[in-house]
């Protein structure tokens, strides 16, 4: 087992306990006072790319990348010559070949291309209360930064204010709020994606969205996710709310209508209820039936008017992975997100997170293999997004390179939520009258924030950039969490530019599998990426023979 370092003295960052491969704490808290790498980057942005306390220090790598099979055991190539993918008007002159000129923009989709300023997207932020509480920051931040955000499953079903008549939605205020918050700052980059599961389908979410928003949104079908092998869950503490959810058609555990459970609740023996979604495709028992059902569903959604569709699948075995890729291609979907085990969650059974499914690296390596098979048959491969434990710029490069040329985005779940928490906590200090609405947890700035600054314009490295983008008047309405998101995204973008410049790739479309090498033989065997001293060894031998 790999034990990740809790503290990074070079960056001055720390985790509460043993961190995940992503660098996030295993348990990420909304009230956290810092200071993991992602948390700190929300404030200081690209400054965190470098060791602290220059010029008093020197720094050495705490390298653990040769251990185990995972993204940590892939290393990024650097090259001594060349420049590939230079933008219009740029030449191979050293004055042009600088990392700020690297283009980290991407696009995905079929007939309609969705452009993104950075090659990331959020995971599905659905019916969990933490997603609802900090949505303004998440959505405004994604729109301002120019990357897609996903409204997860069950948002309508758990909304007490939504109304359903004859089995269909007639009003969905929480869903409307989420979409419109993003659209307020949307400027043509990124997208708002809305996910559907079994209950959403039954409740008529697709029909409601088609009539009210049309092609302003991308609709996503959900097969699964990396964190769990069952439907989505939330936990509620009110018996009345639990009964409401059961009446809405959800599985609620324990059963809030059971007299024994009610008595246990009154005696405080039962203090909460878990609401679960249903498993999909239980009426299907063969790949052929899955194919027929899926293609019929896609045809129906296109008939409703949806021009952009996506699919999210989880850490299932190779059969389901192959079905997701082939069906996404046959249905000409705009995006397929493949989520490996080892990612994050709002609520999942803990041991299920640790013990089910295929981890991200082998799953994504196999996805590349299957996409290559499609291409060899002359079938257009769907654009891919990889998910499952990503938070840093090196993760982005590795995932895009492993899946090149099919991978266009990296999906991040927990990491881009941290700016929302942090910004809301800070905003609540400066606006105590709004603290409850913001779900801020602090009454005063902790020492970790005061070390950066004492007023918003000083605390957030992205403050002036966001203000320049939205205007001084609108800046009064921008959540601090969105400003924090800008700092985090700016750090990711700049770090990615630097990796790409070192690999002599000045456009994302130039990133290739050859830009990776495996740090151990086991990872090489699993991914097809050559071991680091085998990579380029043929060319090296020729050079040693004088054949340049």
C-alpha cells in the first residue's frame, strides 16, 4: 500500500490525515481552515506552483512515483528540442516558444462543438446538500473560468418546492436556480450539463428541460460512477422529509413509514435516514438488450430536441466499458465520461468506495485500447473525459496523454468544490449578515488565511482578474467562492502550460501517449506505456552509433 505524504514542506501545505492519491484529504470538510494544495491554490493561484520562501530555501523532490500501479507511477517526458502546435502567428523562435503561449483550451462534441478555456469539468453535483449549499460558487466559478459543470441526479426529486402532476414535473425551482446561476456568467465557454437517472426519467426531467431550456444544456444519461456500485444516496435527519422522499418514490432506509422505525426515531435511536436511487437496467439481461434500450432512449431524447447528449459510466468491468464506448460512438454522443474507482463522493458506503470496481489507471488504459479498436474499424470515436481521483495539473496532463487523442477533458469531483467552501467561509466573515445563507462556518479569518491577506482584494489572487472580466458593478454579486475557483483554475492552467512547454507541445491536441513513461515495469505492462529507460531507447542507440 502506498502511503502518501501528509505534509509538503516545499509548498507549505498539509493534510489532516493520510491524503488520497489526488492530494486531497480522505474526508474533505466544508469548514476546513486549510491547508492542502488545492485549498491553498484557491487563494494564491499559480504562486503555489513553486516552493515557498524564495530565496531563503532550496528544495528537493519527495519522489514516490515508482510505487504501485496508478497515475502516480506515470511520469511526464521532457524534450531537448522542437516546438509542436504553435498557435497562429507564432514561430519556433525562442521568444515565441514560452509557456504562456501554450494553448490549454479544448473542445468536445460532434455536430456542435463545446469550447472550454481549460480542459477540466466538474463531477456530478446532485442532490447532496453540500452541492446545493455552495452551488452559486461552483456554477459562477465554472462559467467565469469557462469549463463545464454537471448538475447531478435527483435534484428535482429531493426539492420540496418542486411539483409533479400526473408523474411529470410542472415546476423545479432548485433545478432552475442551478441552471440560471451558470447561464448568468456563461460567455460561450464551458457548458451546463444535467444528469438523469431512473427517478429523473420517471419524473420527466428530460421533457421539462427540453421545453424550458432547449439546447442551452447538455443532457447526460447516467450508468454509474466510480465511488459506488448502487444508485445515489443522501442522508436526511427529519422524519417528515424522509416520508416526503419515500412518497416521491425513493428507497428510504430505514423505512420512515414503519411504526417501529417511527418509535425508534422518537426515542433518538434512529437519527437519520438514507435516501437511495434505484439501479438502472434491471429489466435487461444481455448486451443486445442494453444496446436496443440505449439507442431507443437516445432517439427519444433527440426527438425531444436535445442536440447535445453525454453518458457517464462508472468503474464497471470490461464488458460495460466496451458497451459504453461502442454505444456512445453508435449514438454519436458528444461526450463519454469514464469514472474509475478511487474517486470521490458526496455520500457512498465507505467500504464500497474502497473495494469495488476497477481503479482509474487500468480502466482508462483499457478505454484507450477499446477506442483504438473502434478507430481501426473506421468508426468515429466519441470524445472522452476521464474521472477518478484528479486534482492537480500533472493529473490533467497524464490523463489527457494516456487517452490521447480521444481524451478531451479531465473530470474532477471533489477538488473544484473546495473553492466554494473556502470562498463562502471567507465571505461569511466579511458579510456576517449573509453567513447563514452562504453556509459560512467562520466568524473570523483563521491564521492560514491571514497569512495570505486580511481583506478580499488581498486574499484572492484572482480578485482583480474576475472584476476585469465581469465588471465592477457585477463584481458585487460574484460569490467569493467563484473568485477562489478562478485562483484554483489559474494555477491548474499555468501548471499545465509549463508541463506542456517542457514536452514541446504548445496545443492540447499535440499531447500524445509518447509524452508519458512508466516509472515501474508493472505500470508499463498495465498501460502499454514504456518503462522510462525503454522509452526512446531505440533512438538513443542509433545516436550512440553516430546516426542522428
